[in-house]
C-alpha cells in the first residue's frame, strides 16, 4: 500500500532539504512525481541541492523549488508557506527535518542551548503550527514527518541539549498524532522518523568516506518510505552496526530505569553497566550476533 499523500502530484515541503536525509527525501519524492520545495539556510546550498534534484530521472523543472528559510523564525516559515501556496496552491507532505548538533554540555553557554532547542524542537513545532491547519482545512490526505533521534529516546550522556530537543520532538509528534487521529474527517497522519547512524554533514566530522557502521541518506529514506507505506508511527531505522533487536533492548532498559528505581542513565553507570550488557544480549528473538 502507498500512503495516500505520497502520490504523484502531491506537494511536499522539506526543511533541512539541502543536504543529507532531507535532500535524499527530496530526490525520492521527485522521482515518484511529487512536487518538492526545499527550505534551508544559505542560498548557495539550496541552489546546489536544486541542481542535484534536477538530475533525478524524470524530474521536471516545474517540480522543484527552494527557499531560504530559518526554521527557528516564525516569519520565515510563514513566508515559506505563502511561497509554496502561490506556486502550487497547497501542501500535502510536511517533513520537519532541519537539525543541528554542535555539541553541548549542561553548563555550556546559553546560546548553544537556545539555538539547538530553537532549531531542532522549535523549528518542528513552528512548522507544524504554520502548515498543518491549512492542510486540515484542505480536507485532503496528508503526512507530517518529524525527524527525531534515538538520542531523544535513550538519551546517552554527552550532548544534553541535542537529547532534550529530540526528546521534546518525540513528545510533540506523539501528541500531534493523537490530535490528528481524534480530529473528525482528518486524513493526515504524523510520524516520527528515528534515523540510526547516517553519514551526512551532521555526522561527517571531517570524514569524506562513509564509515562502515553508517547507512547512507538514501537507505534511510528508502526505509522511511517502506515504513510510512506500512503505516508505522515510529520509524525506527537500523544501521549497519545496530539491528532493531538491540535498539529495542536499549529503549526498554532506558524506560525501566524509572520502573525499577535505578539511577538515570544507568546504562552508563558503573554499577549497572554489566547488568545492561547482559540484558542487551537477550534479544526477544534470541541472542544478538
Ligand atoms: N545523520 C544522523 O546520523 C542522524 C541521526 C539521527 C537524527 N538525525 C537528524 O536528521 C535530520 C537531518 O540531519 P542530517 O543528518 O541529514 O544532517 P545535514 O546536516 O546533512 O542536514 C541538516 C540540514 O538542516 C539545515 N539546517 C540547519 N539549521 C537550519 C535552520 N535553522 N533552518 C533551516 N535549515 C537548517 C542544514 O543547513 C542542513 O542542510 C536532523 O534533524 C538530525 O538531527 C540525523
């Protein structure tokens, strides 16, 4: 089955669409006949991405557009919405995907916290609030994809601002889907994309070769489309190092810190690390190899 919004002629807006996962999504969408507007920062980056998208087999000149947009600014998102409506009349697919990961610590400068929260969490909240009311009013099938992270679920130590932003985005997207499914006549579904390790500008850290553990952005988007078409809300992507069974154990362990009254982040606590290591070996479907 194909998601009813992911069909030729639909209109998609992808934030952070000039590189990585967003750019790969733009290419896949265009290849299936969806019209795509990428929103990102930096005119040159957008132009370069548009040239790449135009090379996709079957891509028509009228099928792609781009607009400089800072997702942390409501006025930029309003301008983006107007731009797409002027061009194509509506939006059917919203991918709130823009993200940054500059690194952070608890007592980091306030600006780091402000920026990470404003882009990763604020950008998706603002994007949803800007676009979804008009999508609802149109009464057509629609889809909202918010790009979260495993770091927002298992919250490993080392980058608290990023983890908080992605944990907030998970909660927001869950609430959004609850709202949509309880709205009479609504044909829009929301989904949380949870990539594994994907080789992009965000994770390259100076590397030009994809590490063996990472997936490509294209692999990630292929998996996303397969799971969207299957109707999954949580699109939990594996990578070449971490199979789904191991993710499940990590997620379960994190959730049971509270239930078992263990210290937070006990997976990284010396007193509990051995118990976690043993727990992680016992996958529901057998030992993890
Ligand atoms: N790469 C991974 O392993 C990984 C894992 C989990 C989650 N993610 C998430 O996937 C999403 C896409 O990241 P990616 O890995 O493709 O990285 P990327 O750096 O290639 O893409 C992110 C894009 O967001 C854009 N962007 C940054 N700030 C913006 C702003 N204020 N307004 C508009 N655009 C902005 C960047 O210019 C860039 O083009 C992010 O939300 C990221 O947190 C990535």
